[in-house]
C-alpha cells in the first residue's frame, strides 16, 4: 500500500496544471500535483481530473485490484445496450407495420360479407383483429 494521494476534488488550473482544491484556501497547499505538456495537455489534464474526482472515496488498492477491468466490462455493457436499443427499434417498427396491416384488414373485413359456411371464420378473424389492435397500441 502506497502513501495517500492528495484529497479530492482536483481541478485543472489554467490549461495544463492539475491541483487540488484543499483546505486553508490554498490549492494543494500551494503545490502542483501534475503539469501536462504536449498538444493534448489540456484534454489529458481534464481526463485525469475527471477520473480522480469520479473515484473519490475509493482507495487506490481497490481501483488497481477489483475495478481493474471495469473499463472493458463497461464498454461491453454499453455495446450490449446499443444492440438492445437497435433491436428494440426494429421490434417497434415491426409492431407498427403489423398494427397498420391489422387496421387495414379490419376495415376490409368490415366491408366483406361472410361466404356461406365461412361465417364463423369471418367472426373469429374479426374478434382476433379487434383484440390484437388494442394490445399492439399498448
């Protein structure tokens, strides 16, 4: 177990320095935590600060152990949710198309006289359609 890190919250001071908003009104008691350089310095500083502040209250050993692979698991969950959303969109579209077909069938059936011997099938179809439409509408 290493030494304790500077307490959160951390801030990006300017564009490339990471400091702490600590007690006594001094940022990290006057010390810089890190200084970034390079064309992506500001983005890196923001990312580090966001991660540190998001993990406030979780000790470093836990982060390095139990949560080590959480990032890849999170990505997998997000990908599964995206697939589920696409599937749900597809199912909703299919439901709407089937509902439209049911409404058309109901209107057509209402204008048709049942043929001799098919009266019970005509009635059964009409009942099935009338039950299905409200279910499809939710």
